[in-house]
C-alpha cells in the first residue's frame, strides 16, 4: 500500500500548496539576488536576456516563488541554465559550487527513510524536493549542469534513480573528481554529511 505524502515542514520549508505567499520585501530581495547571480555567470545561460527571466518571475505563481526562495534559503544558489523546450519556461537549477549545504545528510527517498529503524536522518532527498516544490536532477541533467562549470568537487549529490535500481534497494549519486563526472550507487537508506541533492525549477 502506498504511503500518503508527508505534510510536515522539512527544515522550515513548507509544501508549495501550504506555503505562504512571498512578501513584497522578500520578493524584491530574492529577485535582486537572482539577477546579480545571473549577470555574474553569463556563461551558464548564453542567449538568454535578463528581461526574459524577469518577466517570467513577475508572472510566477506564489508556489513557484516559494520554491525558488526555498532553493536560495537552503544554499542552492539557483541560477538560470536554459529555456525548457516544451513549455518555454525558464529553467532554474541549484548552481552552488558544492552540494547545497542546507540539504545534506539525507537518505534517498521516503521509502528508505521509513524503512530505516535506527539512526534515521532528518529526511530524504526526494521528500525534501517535494516539500520545496522542485525536481531532483537526473543523471543526464546533472551531467548537463557539469558542462556549465565545476560542481561537487568535494561533495556529492543524489540524482534521480531508475526504477530497476531503486526496486533492488539502490540509489544513484554523482560528483566531480579528477576533472571527470562520476556516477555511483549506494543503498537508498544511506546518508552522509557531504551528500545533498540538486534540483531544478521551471518558472
């Protein structure tokens, strides 16, 4: 029997459908931070003008802005990395140099969290992503991010895992070492102080 999604806040981040609207002062500050990062890292989004991003942000729903604020608030340093081909929406991704500091020491998903009997972590990567309103990067998306810079040279990040691997108790994570991107496996119940997760958000 499937387990109902948790309704509890995770590290102070509420589910998008329960989130309070981002207030005007917070919204203004968030936009300034995002714009500054956008201008500083132009190589991450060639051909995309800030005016395009600003228009999408101004039109964004409270849930989307809450998700973006949650990415920022947990150390993700979200930045624009492209335009989604299907929807035309702007793609934000966690671009912190190392795995976001506010979302580490998490097992892979809620199933793994509930299965662990002792020394449980504070939560799971997939559960946290759901609570924040973002999507965990898969391996392809992670490699695409790594083509824009060097990330996770000291840490690692959980990534989306195929069903055939997860059904056997495993989960995937990635990092960059020796100038190369590597993908590894661990038991889904495992968690480490140097492992978090990276997410993406369509705005």
